């Protein structure tokens, strides 16, 4: 399953921002349109650096599919940043 939304929340002692929702599924439209160019670049890089381009595609796809459920929280000096991907 590919990621669909990212939610970013920033809290600081002196101000509070509302949660920002980013629709990640809209990034798939340009990715689909640019996919022939991306594949050519991957295969050219695979030829130059002697790596298996199919392995590169499999690793990138595995990383993208494992992003849903990611929850990153950072707290420093009273400020808090939280990023959720689902």
C-alpha cells in the first residue's frame, strides 16, 4: 500500500500551528507521467555503476510501501514536531 496522506504538526511554547494535511496521492500523477524518464535514468545508472536496475526498483518500491504507519516525533527545547504518514 502506498502512502496517501502526511500530517505535520508543529507546537512551540510561544505559538501553535494547525495540523497540516498533505495529500501524497497527488504526487503519483506526476510520477506516473515521468515514469518512462525515471526508468531510463535507473537503467542508465545501473549500466554505468554496474548495479541491477530491477533490484533498485524493488528496493525503492519496498521503501515506498513501508511508509504508511510512520510516526516521527521530535521534541527539543519545549518545541515539538510530529509527522505521521498514512
